[in-house]
C-alpha cells in the first residue's frame, strides 16, 4: 500500500462512488469517443490516422473492446493522442465513474 498517496478529491478528481464493471466503463468511454468524433465530423478512419493508431483498433475502442469480449485498455499515450486530435481534455473521454480496480 502506498503511504503518501494523495486522495483523489484533493487532486481535483471527484468520483461519485459508483463502481461500474470494466466492460460498462469501457463501453461508456467508447460512447464518449464516438460522440466527440461525430461532433467533429470525422470518420473513424480519419480520426485513427490522425491519432496514429489503426482503424481497426479505433473501431474496437468505440465498441469498448480490445479483443471481442475483452474491455478496452488503451495506453495512456493513445488516449492523450485521441484527446489532442479531438481537441478535448482527457476527462472528456474517460468516464468519471471508474470501475473497481482492486481485482479482475
């Protein structure tokens, strides 16, 4: 256990206490990506190219998957790249209610 961990609320991150499943969390992130992409009039292929990822990978992200039946788990730099291309903060992509990360 980390002794000097700063509470999320002190870091400006507020969680509502809801603990969605990893699959539900991933689907919510996929919905956010799709909504932001459509608001900007971008195709999946164009957004993927601009973010430096494959179209197939991005298509899976919008479905909330990495592989069929597996919740998406993108790398931090992939999320940062998508946020940059979409011209949004990372918080606009990542849902506020995080899944329980204590186990699988």
